[in-house]
């Protein structure tokens, strides 16, 4: 929810909105856990490079494997209103 300022990690909400959904970035809420985890790992390793200005790669490189797993599980478990 707040990221990790000491590690230069912005919150997911900074780009993806407070509930994981916004018109400015891809939706996170309700995505498949395995898909989210795989994509964040791909950003971390640089295998996925379709992020303008490398914003996702910069964040993902700072995250540990368990943190990526936790974030994927969190957004996968949140369906939100109307889902």
C-alpha cells in the first residue's frame, strides 16, 4: 500500500490506482496469481521490457521472490466491486 521508500520502491497504487485498477495502467486486481507472479519475475529479470521508462523493471528488480509472491497473491485475491 505504501511501497518501500527506503528501498526506492513506489507503491503499486502510485501507478495502478488505490484498488489496483485505473485507466492509466493495467489492472492488477483479479488477475491470476501465477500470471502476475510470472510477469513480475519477467520484469525483474528483464525478459519483459514493454514498460515505458523501465518503471516496472526498476521496481521488480528491488523486490524479493517472496515479496513478488505476496503481491501476486494479494491482487489475485481481490476481486473488488463488480467482479
